[in-house]
C-alpha cells in the first residue's frame, strides 16, 4: 500500500508534465481529461491525462509515451 501511495502522485506528476509539453497539431482541440487505470508492481493506480480530438480522431498524448505500462479502465 505504501508503494502505491508514493508512486501514484509521482506518476501523475510525470503525466501532467507530458501533457504540458505536448503541442497539438493544427485542428486538434483539447477536450478535457480522461481517467486511466495503470497497472504497476504496487497495484492499480488511477491517473488523469489530457484528451485531444482532431481530424485524425482522438488520443491522449501521455498514452503514447507510456504505452508499455498502461491499460484502459
């Protein structure tokens, strides 16, 4: 339990940093935040990340960088 309590806020901070660094392409619009459950060695951790929608569809930029460790709720 302690590992999850420490790692969860660190992971959310990193995701927030990725979201801040993202520069949307022309036509993409931020549509709010989306919930995600991340499976870790410490157990499941819930995080929020930005969601963008544009001509090519929708995506969460943080998912692309962290794809190996996530699974959708």
